[in-house]
C-alpha cells in the first residue's frame, strides 16, 4: 500500500514537471514566432521606406498609397534610422526627453547598438549604395511577453508552495486531533481505576490497616490524579491564570529532588520576588519534569542539574542546565520533532510535548540555548511576564 502511494506521488511529480515543461516550451515557441513576425513586419516597412526614398529621389513619380499606409501603420516597433550621407540618427516610436543635440545623438547611437544585438539591422539600398540602416527592437507587447515565462514559473512555485502548506497544515490538524483524542482517552481510562482506588483506600482505613501504607497509597493516588488532569488538559486548550512562576518552579523542583537518585545534584537559583506569568501549573510542572528527566537520562543517572529563573524586561527566562553528553548543533531543532530520539528505548515525544505546552498553550518559546558534546546542555524557556 505504501509503495502504491509512493508511486502515485512520483507519478504526479513527473506529470507536473511534464506539464510545466510543455507550457514553457509552447511559450518559447510563441515568443519566437512573435519575433519572426516582428522581423517580417520590419522588412515590409524597410521595403516601403526604400520605395519611398526612391520615389522621393526621382520625384517624378507619385508615392503609392500602400507605401504611405505601411510607413504610417507601424506605430509600435521602436526603431533608429541611420542615414549614411547625412550621418544622422532619427527615431520612430520612441519617446525622448533629452534636448541637447550632442547627448541626443549619443543616446540614439547607443540605442542603435542595443537594437543590433536583438535583431539584425536592415539596410536600405539604392543603386548598390547603402542609404539608410534601420535598427529596431522589440515592440512593447514582446517586451511584456519576455517576462511571461518568469511570471508563469513564479505562479507555479506559489501554487506548489500553497499546496505544500495546505497538506502540511492538514496533516498537522489531523495529528492535533489524534493527539487530543488520545490524551482525552488516556485521561478517561486512568480515571476509571483511579476512582476505584480511592474507594479501596477508604475501605482500608475502616479495616484499620497500617496508616503508613495508606499514606503512601494516597500519595500515589494524588500523583495519578495529577497525571489524569494533565492528560485532560493536553487534549484541549487549557485555562491560563496569573501565577508566580518562581513558586511553581520551586514546587516542581522539590518534588523532583525528593524522588531522584542521590547521585543527581540539584541547584536552584530563583529571584527573591515573585514573577507572574499566565500559566497552567499542571502543564508547567509536566514541562519541568520532562526536561529534568531528559537531563537525567543524558547524564546517565549521575551529574548536576541547575534550574534558574531571571526576570527580563518582558519575559521570564527559565534555564535548565545539565552536565550530560550534550547535543550536536545540527540537532538543536530536531530534538523537538515528534519521533526524534537518541535513546535506544525512546518514543521521542517528551520534548515535542514540552514544545507544544510552551509554544502552543502558553505562547512562549523554548529552545536549546547552548550545548557542548561531553559537557552538557542548557534548555531555555521564555514566558511573557504579566504586570
């Protein structure tokens, strides 16, 4: 099935290329025909000009009305007519603004050289003597058509770009729906046995079971409640409230420190005064937990983790630094891509979930601030301060 989809995709790619090539080729042929027609028109005009010159020289013949019609009918082709005997340059169908005779002559001469590169000049002869040379260029319609292939390519590129973004957005929308559905279903599935566990703890209390056992069970139940609440919030747009991020970070830090190996050294640097941001505490604590767990994995269970907060002019900056194996620079952005992982047993969802929580739900920013192979990594979170 996958091979069929791949073949179909390549078929449409090659079909699109073939269509574009055919359009460009037909445009080129059409443009070439126009240029040929332009030259034929100028040859007729030159013949009429030659006839007019001969009639004028002999002066005993009337000028043919057809000759006059041809000479007067060409009002689009720009041309420079050089008269050899008089050594003068005259122009037709060209608007000139220069008034100085010397500069005007120089401009016409340069224009004649430019036209000669576009079309071969036409000579008007009389008794084997060259009387005039006609230099002519493209008419306005041909000049406009010159840019038609470029405009066509740009339109096609824009079309494919729009198509690409449409499919990407559609794919992202489907992934978001799947993500939300899975999160809600997970919260629902956990909620059912959780309610049962709450009931069993009450029964155990009545049976006068060792209170320390029940306390530990209630801690785990509370933890499951927190996880259920997180999944229910990740499945839809959560509510943000004005919250002191310093206090929330301290709470997450205390929880993680008490449940982490003694081989992990924690260091906390927090402002003395509260720093308020629009926050969902449950999702924020999940973010910190994911980043700390990633850091512990990177340090292979032994090292130092430093969490610090700095109140900047507009944002609260949260830095989580570890002394782990580090991240290669080319992977700074890839680590947030769903499915990307350097672990042998990993789904690659932790950091993508973190980015979703910070950027989509909290309108913040998260990035790899710095990292050195064998020395460690610093992750940076920016959240807008609420005054």
